[in-house]
């Protein structure tokens, strides 16, 4: 490598004076210096992150179990779920809410609710003149007014004006063209006798009176196509009416939707406990429990064959959580023996690996004989509900065990990050020191090489002259 030396003897660039690779030497020395500490910080960081991840997985699994438990508690629980069935869905259907009660009812559907529909006489075309003046249209006693003038004095224009009017109280207008001309159709947007239509005219040239419909004042220029009627049913012999085809207040917690009328025909409505909903909720509970056991088991496992530990092997909090959960599952309702006292009376069994299984046939048998006891077991004041609630509060609440553990881990990770920053600062300083020292060595070696070359040339010259 050629060397460039100034008149003062200094090297112009590190490592090029003597051929010494200063940057490589410094890099290797610094890497060797930081290797042990860097490895230690990295290993500790990885271990702490693995622990934090494992704790978060356990916390999420416990949260899922808490949600599954809460689905079996309170007024909206699966135990309060009911189904409603009709003996003829072509006549009516029904749904039941959590406020329903089991029972059977005789239903007769006398009439469906209908929306009133009126039609005008035929106009020669959609552009025929209607006449000017004010049309006041009312639906269920709520009125709005359309002023008919040269801008809307045709069937097509009037229909658009009615439908586009911001004060429209619930009426839709349309056109039907037939052999006898174009008819304007007026229809209430709401069913029921209370939502009848009236149309009155005033002012103008009086021709628009042909669109009036006011039975109370014997002015019925329009033809009624469909009357405004309310729905009527009888339930166990008692009569009920509704402006709509839904009855939601006749039977508490049950909504009846009418599809057709069958006067004089008695049908059945049955409301019963929704066992399928309870089955699903219990299956979800068992699945959530098994997930917690699996997550904790994997996080604390130790492989003896490979001498490999998991993230939380030997961790007291993780093993304690599983032990406490298993203890809670053993909770029993105090009192006499027999009936539903624990989850094991509801078809739940423990497998050899510690997971749970659910026999839905046994569950439904237990529910058929003592659903209230099953519901009480899971309630927030019940034996199982109380034990699980205490556990969930201790581990999952704000400031609970998982929050405390996570805070401690984050503190340790912050400390390691600071150690990493300190190490980087120290290595930067060491890099600067080594670079300075080896640059000086490079300069010295370059000067010695230059001197050696000079002396050699002098010796050769002297030898040749002699």
C-alpha cells in the first residue's frame, strides 16, 4: 500500500500510512469488549419479553373465561334465555326475550293490520292539469300542505312535490297508468286504523277538489283501495288490537309477528327455556376453562429430554392461578345432598389430562329437573360464581396480580434498556480511544517505513559512489 506523508510527517487517512487496517482492528476489539455484556443484556431482555408474553396470554385466557362465566350470570344470562314457537308459522311467528316466562297460549289471528290506500279518477296523461289551490294531506291526524300552482299542476309534478316535501307526515304518492287514464295513488306509510288518510282542498280554481277524501264531511272524491285497519288477535280468549302486525305487550317478554289472518282457527304459542342457548353457553365455558389450563400448562412446562424450560417454568403465580381455578371448580352449593350442587351435576367431567368435558344430555336432564339450582350455582352470589369472581378480581382487575407483574417486568426491561444505552456510550468512547491509538501507531509505522526507505537509498548511493 502506498503511503502519503506530509512534510510534518502526519498520515492523511487512518490505516493508509502503513497498511494497517485500523477500522477493522478497532471494530473487532470493541466487539470483543462488548460481547459478554451484550449477550447478557440480550438474554435477559428475551427472557423478560417471553415472560411478559406468557403472562398476557394467560390474562387473555382468563378474561375469556370470565366472559364465558358472565354469559351464565344475571338477567341476560343463557339461563334466562327463552324460545317461542308457533304451531303455524304461515299465520304468526314469535320471539321471546329474557323477561319471558315459560307457558303455552291459544292464539287466534282475526285480522292483519293494513295501510290505507286511495286512488284518484283517471287523468288523460301524467301532464294533465290538476287545478290550483291548497291540498292539505293528513295521516293519523298529522297534516301537511302542498300549494298547487303552475310548478306542480300535473299528476307527475304533484306526486314529486308530495314525496319530496320535508313536512310530509307519512304518506307516499305514486302513479298508475291504466286504460282509463293516469291515477294518483295515495298510501299511508303506517298500518292501522289510527293512521287513516284525509285530504282536503281549498282556494285556487277548485278543480283540485277531485283529489279530496274527507269521510267525516262526506267528501270522498277518491276511491278507497285498501282500508286502514288494525290487527286483531285473541290470546286465551282475550282480544288485543295493534296498529302494526306485531304485538309486543300482550305477553310479557314475547313478540308476536302476524303473517296472515285465520279467523276462528285456534293455534298454539309455546314459550320454553332455550336449552340450546344454555348448551352453547356451557360448552363455551368448558372451552374457555380448557384454554386457560392449556396456556398455563404450556407456559410452565419443562422438557426433561432436552433440558428446556418454558417462559414461566417454576413461576409461582402461574401455577397458583391454575391451582386456584381448579379449586374454584370444586365449589358446591351448601345444603342437602342431591340435585344440582356443582358443575359436575351438570354433565361436566374431568379428563385424565385435567381438561373438562360436557355431556349435554346429562346437562339437559339436570336442567329439566332443577334449572333454578343450576342458575344459582353460577350466579354472582352462588358457590361457583363467587369463587370464580374472587379469582377474576384478584388477577384481572386494575392493579391486580397481572398488572403488578407486568409493571415489574416493564421496570426491569427499562433498566436493561438503560444498561444497553450505557454500554453503547462506553463502546463509542472505547472506539474513539482505540481509533486514536491505532491511528497514532499507523502514523509511527509510516514514519519508520519512510525513514527506513530514506536510509536504504542513502546507503545504496554511498555504496555505488565508492
